[in-house]
C-alpha cells in the first residue's frame, strides 16, 4: 500500500489498528491473569505458540495480500490491519505477555514494536521480499514461535520462568 499511496497515512492507519486490537488483547491478558493460575496460562500460551509455529512452517502460502485502491489510505490500512490482526499470532502473543506481566507496561512495548516494524515495512516496502525468498522468512518466524512455545511449556511444567 505504501508504494501506491501516502506512506504516512498507511503508517498511521496501521498503527492505530494495532493500538485498538492489541490494546484490547493486553486488557484480556491482564484479566486472564486474575482468573487462571499462571501455569495454565503458560501452558496454553506454549501450545498456541507451537501450533502457530508448526502451521507457519507447513503452510506453503507465500502469496502476498492484494489490496485494491478503495477509499482513503488511512482507513484502508486501518481496516486491513485490524481485520488481519484478529486471531493473529501477535494478538495471542500480546495476551500471553499481558497475562504474565503488567499490562500497562506490555501495551507501550507492544506499540513501540508494532510502530517500528510497521515503519520499517512502510519505508522498505517490498524490497526485502524481492531479495529474500518468503520461504526463509516463514522458516525464521516458525522457529521463533516454536522456541517461545517450548520455553513457555517448559516454564509451565517446571515452574521456572525464563521471561
């Protein structure tokens, strides 16, 4: 989108979508921490991370999302990111982090990370994907999710938290 429309509008729309969707996720994670034992949350988080890692690794879908020019770039990027973020791996990561740590601190950290990644994505556009096959990005992200999943599971079973 940033290659065809205003990069600032795309960035602001995407960042606001992350703030809304993942802000709600941080609140949900904080609520879970008061309702469930931490070992259950860690175990469930570990399973979700491992499942997403396996799914990402095995999915051969390297197609990029096609976006048609409809409406203002701010609203288009907000809508696209908000819909894509629902049920996404990062949303579950925010819930897991907010359930283990102070959600008031998780939210600004999450927003800083999303703003940085979104900014880099907008600035770099698709240049990274032109030089690096999507397969390598998929394998790398799968490995990270599997690593976090195993770490959460080991922590839940042993009672020792690495994070």
